[in-house]
């Protein structure tokens, strides 16, 4: 009658799948945690060059690149890169300060795009925003007040399509509809781009290469949905550039500054090769642990049968008791008795197996010594008995045992 085998608690395949899924999930978590800050900017509703919201400037970056303009989105360039730039575009938000704006760089021509709208996140569309209303002019002016005292902001009423004039190129710019056109004025500003009434839309701070765009709707994604505004934005950016260097759109004011990240190091050169080798080694070790190679070894008995097991156990007990030197004379007597029996020594001389320094033992030792082969290299039995009695530790007992073993083989002609 066959007995049914017991079912496995876990299927080996399911267990292996769980381990693989867990390892892959951990790896993906580490990678996403390392690079998530770079991807989160796509859903940022603040005004910066990475944001795709209405108040963001990702559309301007894409449009200028399509127009074959050299530009970079900077997460914290050095002064050498800033000095080589043809234009540096700064897009502060209402939470930035004048010190942060001034701390980005003081090199090259800079265009500061002032904020205008209060925008709230649209929870139905990640990355979108809803217009709440215009920012108070006081919050906007605090960004430029330290560099231009007496500056003011003005807003037109309603939605209109004003005609702009680029004073540098003496060129008229046509734009789309702008809600509440925002302009700047003050004793320190020179008009670079003005509206049809002469109000400053892009102003230059006297004695510097600092430019301020008062209305961000000329450059942001909301304004660039109109092709005329997009062309006007392209014309303004190109006229502000100085030299052949790239235009730099800075996003450090929005918090996207490059910083050392320990999690990224294993996934970027030169450590990427070592990471791949480590993953491959882990995969091979996992395969080795999951599959057995060769026939499994059969376990033996805990307590073996036979004389060998008895001898091993006795030797272990003697070693634990540290009595090796005390049994050396008894071991010598046992070897002597075995040899005497094998060669037919007189029973009267063989005596008991207990060592006694008596005449009977001395006579037997002398008899066996006379039976030694002529070419023998072993010590005399009498000397080995004396050495056995003088044994003080296990090493001395082992030395005597080896000599007795060699003597027995010579006496019995063993190979």
C-alpha cells in the first residue's frame, strides 16, 4: 500500500518568484529614489524652466531649441559657465528673496522674469495649475527693490493685444491677447521693450547688464500658446543675447540644484560597471543556492558501530581528561604483549599487561631486544619503556607511541 507524500508548505517556484520580485522591487525603489527629484519638476506648478504648467517656461525652452538656439537648463553652473553664457534667464517665484536672486550669479547679461499670478495646483490634472488672481505688487517689487529704488509696477485693465516696440532693434512686435499687461517704471530703468503707450515691458537697469521682464505672460506656457506671442518671445530673447555662448535658464531658485547624491553613485560611471558585476554575482549566488549541484551527501550515524568508533571515543575521552602521558607505559606494555604473543615468547615471561619495573618485565624486554632484526633502526624496548615512564605531556606520549609503532612493524615484518 502506497502512502501519499506530504504536500509542500511552499512551492519552490513561488518562493523563488517572491525572492526575485522582492529584489527587483528594492532595486527599482533605490533607482527611483535617486532620480525622482529630476522627474518631479514636470509636475511642478511654479514658474521655472522645467515646469509644464501655465506659468512655467518649459514650452519656451522647447520652442527655442526647435529654433536652433543653443541653451541649457542649469541646476547650478559654475562662474565660468555663467561668464561664457550669452544670456542668463532667472525666473523667481513669490517665495524667493532678493538675496537669493542676487546670489545665483553676477556674470553676463541677466534677464529677470518677474512673477505675476497666484496659481493653485489642479488636483484633477497633475502638473496643471488654476489661476487664483494676480500677485500683490508689493511682493513682486521686493525682488528688485534692493537694486532699483523707487520702482513701481502697473497693470492694465482687461484683456488686450498691445503692440510692443523693441527699442534696441527699432522693431515692432505683435503679440496675442494678454490679461492685465504688467509694466515697470522707475528712475533707474531704461526702456528696452515698451508697449504702444511707452510703458516699459522689458527694462534695463542703468549701468548694468540686468534686464527685467515685467510681464511673464510674454514667455510662459500660457502666452506661448499664441504663435504671435511665441515669435515675439523668440525675438526678445535673441535681441538680449550677447555673444555666441548658450543661453542659460536657471532653475536653482525653484530648488532644483545639483547636489552630491550617494544613491546615484552606483548607477553612474565609473561605478556602474562594478554595480553590474555585483548584481550578476548576486544572481549567480542565488541560482547556486536555489539549485543543488550533484548528489547530496548522506549523513552518517551520530554514534558509529565497531572497534574504530570505540577507539576514537576512548581517545577523545583521554584527550579531554589530559591523561595521554599517564597511559604511555600501559600502551607500551600492550604493544610488548602483542609482539610477544606473535613471536611465541615464553608465557612465563610475558606477564600481565600492567607495567611493573620488576625482573619479569626486564627479562621480557631483554628477550625481545635480542629478537630485533640486524638492520633495525628502532630504539631498544628497554629504552622506550623508560621514556614512556618519563612522559610529561601529550607530545612526549605521542613520540613514544610512534617509536613503539615502528618497533612493532620491524618485529612483525609488517609493511
